[in-house]
């Protein structure tokens, strides 16, 4: 049985740049997050990277890439950025910025170019799983691809 993988802005971008990546489908679970996807794919939640669309007090959006089993210290991120507060965007606002439904958000191929911040320890991993632009679809890639294509700012704002 061959699985039919979705074509998304992510796959178009990576294919266009001839980047090697794996495609992984799983049964999407509403509010299941990285815990559900890592269990269904049989991988450690630490290597499943979540893409969180956040905003500062002026509603300026940004993307944070974080290990699935870690949280983002919004205080430390706000301090790093020199702003008062950082909080997650409401789902409909995040969708406007990225073009993706929450639960299917990827840092690749977003509708608007947003600043991207990536937890430093993600670079220590050989392979990561990150959203492929659709709920229930992750791609596996070397984290260096994110650095090469998206030029994120590396931060240390994660905690368990």
C-alpha cells in the first residue's frame, strides 16, 4: 500500500531546492500536539519540533521553534527581544500570518515572512521532525536545513 503524501508549500519549497527529507503521515489528534505525533510515529518527543506563532505587545508576530517536550520562557524571550511581553497568537491570527491551520503550522513556506527564533539545542540533533504544512503530516530533516533556508536567530529560552 502506498501512502499519498500531501503537496504543501513546505514540500514545494524543499523539492524546489532539491533538499532531501522524509515524509511521515499520522492520524491527527485535536490538541494532541507533539506528544500525540511522537507516539504515533514512534519517535522521541524531544526531536519533534513545534512551530509556535507568537506576538509581542504591539501584535508584531514571530515564530519560535522549540523541542516538543519543552516550553518557551516568554519572559526570557521578551527580555532577549527587548519587548515587554510575548504571548502565543490566537489561532485565527496565527493562520493569517502563516497560511497554515494551527496544528499544521510549519516555519517553511509561510504566507508572510516572519522572524524565526530557534532553540539552540535543536542544532545538536541529527534529525528532527517538524510540521510539513498540514495536520497529520510531519517531515524529517537535518536541523541545519532550517539554518540554511530560514536563517533563524538561535536562542536559549526553553525549559522543561
